[in-house]
C-alpha cells in the first residue's frame, strides 16, 4: 500500500503542529489521528477490486468534519487507483493554473476513493 501526502496537507499538518508548540510529538499525533482508520482498514486481506492500492492525505483529510473529528485519509481501492488519482489531480491542477484561478480547485473524487 502506497501512502501519499499532498503539498497542502504537509503544510497544514506542519502549521497545526507549530500552533500547538509540541514539536515532533504533536506532528506524530496529528498524523496518527488522520491515518487511524486507514491503519485499521489496511491489514485486512483483500482481493480484486477490493484491494487497497493507496492512501491519500490531502488538506481536506486534516480538516474537522461536522462531528468535530478529523475527516481522515482517503483509502483508494483497486489496482492502479493511486496512479489514476494522482493523474486526475495533476490534470485538474494544470486546468486551474491555465484558467488563471488562484484558488485551489475542488476536485470530485473517483468512485474508488473512500473517505474514512
């Protein structure tokens, strides 16, 4: 299983850890919180389209949901799912830059992504 952090997620995690002024321990706690569901889900043996190809941590993964809990990493199911996800993200990013948009484009996740 491959793990991918987006640039915005890395920056957001670092900002949160710095604001808590707890150093590496705070950083570790934030990452563990974001990856908690994925860490329990991944060890299960899976086959076919149910196989977990990757886990993505983006800025949305770090934000709090309406229940006050961190939304968590996105688990990508199916062989090659991470490559497809990253390719789509790259294309969406290039489209946003070409249109001159300064704001980050909101992307629709492929159906193979399950947000925990």
